[in-house]
């Protein structure tokens, strides 16, 4: 009987649907979100957008998302809807890119829809700061939106025949990326320039048009008043410290959490090697050479990714800034395992063992994370109920001490600090319009 990966893909898709649905259900607002929730009580979305755009940063696309959608933030189902739509759009981008790749290289791959979902799960683990990128409202508006735009833009680049939809996607995505993610814009422009100069491609016109739009919109972002104000707040570093911090951040990204990110991503994506793909240039693939080549590219891009952030921000750049590096890692990983699968022989017995272990591991993962997220959401809701009661019953102005929240798992944590002046404490206090300072119990 011919081995089929389809049943496994169905099971994995079902398990991940349960995981994403549950995590969207348990997700809660955190950190900067409370600023927007408070601001929308007295300001219009346009006023919030204007403040962000001209007094904080020049990210016009993500600022628009933050300001516009928060007006529905009081709805109990808002985050469920927001997270579900963002993940669905991400899946659509992956699916469209995969289909264009198969057409471009004339590959015959079955189960593309299910395979796209598997790649989505791989990207989930390959993402650094998963909670910030995937589920944090303020983070999704910046990093998830730019990633979705990048995937759709890449699908246009690789599509041989451009339709009106392709050109519309090219224009919109080329505006959205620099309007939300500066680091992604710079790295993307570097790759486009490399293709324009060193590759003999028939797709140079779309690349050229996109690069022009990317550059113009990046300058709008970079030269904006909001960006200038924010840059004055961040510290300046010497070039020695810039290189030192960038190097440390690069090593941290690639190795410090390998067991939590890249290792489970690699384990989940192993079934891709089971796919049978016919290639005409089979002799050109050298597994060891390709592995070393891919690792070098990843290392360089991650370094540049952090460098772009360290120069303006100083110290260590946030891990969520490496989202564009995660996209590259997933693309190179999928490509490598596709090619490797056509070079090596894997017995039917070993395939079944790997799929069984993957499935059992996924079931355990879904059950454990469900309980973790459920515990966090209950504790969060209890804290919010207590703060709502305090607003109406407590008349004194003494500090209020809050019990620590449990581990939030893959959800962004709304935990405050022991410093009453910290923005996490201040924004939560402002949201409830309290006169009391909020402090985390030690």
C-alpha cells in the first residue's frame, strides 16, 4: 500500500486549529494596549493615529491598525476575532506563496492547503518572542501585519504572469511593510538590490517598482516628526558597543533558546522530507554545502536585523524585531528539506514512527498549553474584576498591591512591576482611572 501523509496532515491541522482557537479565546490585552483602550474613551481613532504618527513614530500602517480597530476593543470577542483574522491572513499568504513557487518551478505537490498549515506551525515556533508577534494586539499590528504583507509580496515576485490583483498586492504590500516594520524594509531592499544587480531575472520591473515604493514609504516613516521625537529619547552608543550588543543579540537569537524555537520547528517540519518531488536539476543539490550556505545566510541576516534595531534603540534590541529573519529561516528550512527528501530514502516504518511521535507530541502540547493559558486567563480576569471593584469602592489613595499572575505560556503577559512609575503600572492604572498606585507584590 502506498504511503500517504494526508491523514497526518489532517490530524495536525485539527490539533493546531484547536490550539489557535483556544489561545485566541484566552488572550487578553497587555502593556501598550491599555494606553489605547484608555485613549479611545476620550479620543477618536484619528486623534489617536495623529498622536502616534507625529509624536511617537512614523509607522503609518501599523499606527492606523492600532488606532482604527481599538474602537471595538471593549467587545468581549474582539481579540478572538482580531487574532483569528491575522492568523487566517498569514495562512493565506503562506498558501499563495507556496502555490506560486510550485508553479514557478513546475513542481507537483499534493495536499498544498494542508501543507501550508504545517508551514504555518513551523513559522510559529521559528518566531522569536511568539507572544509579542502572534497575539499581542500592539505587536500584531506591527510585526504580524508586515509579515503577512511580505509573504504576499514574495508571491507576486515569483509569479510569472502578473494579473491586476498581483499589481494591487505589490503596491499595497510595498506600502504596508515600510509603514510598520523598518528592519524588514531594509533587509528586503537589500535582497531586491541583490537580485536586480546580480541575477538575470525577467521579473526586474516588479522588483524595481516595489523597491521605489518601499524606499519612498520608508523615508516617510524615517523622516517623520514622530520618529525624530522617539529617536531623541533612545540612547546613543559608540560603534564598538553597537557591534558588541549586535553580536550578543545575534548569538542569543540563534542559540540561547534553540530548544524552544528552532528545534520544535525542525521536528514538526520533518514530514516534508516524505514528499516525493521530481526535479530536473537533481545533481546540483549538495546537502552539506546547502546546509552551510543556508546557515551563513541566516547568521548574516540575523546580525543585520539586530544591527538595524540596536543603532536607533541602543542596548539589546527586542527579540520580536527578528520576525523577518524568522521568515527567511522558514523559507530556507522548507527549501532544504524539500530538496533533501528527493535525495535520501526513508523507510515506511521510520516515516510512521516519526509521524506518530509528532502527533503524540502535538496532543500533549495542546493539552498542556490549554491548561497554562486557562490558568493565566482566570487569574487575569480575577485581577481585572478586583480593580474594577476598587475603582468604585476604595476612597483612599494608598498603593494597591496585586498578586503576581501565573505563567502566561504563549500568551503575552499583562504582569506589572514593583515600580509604580513603570509604564506597565501607569497604563493599567490610567485604564481603570484609579487614584491609587499599582504595585506588584514581591
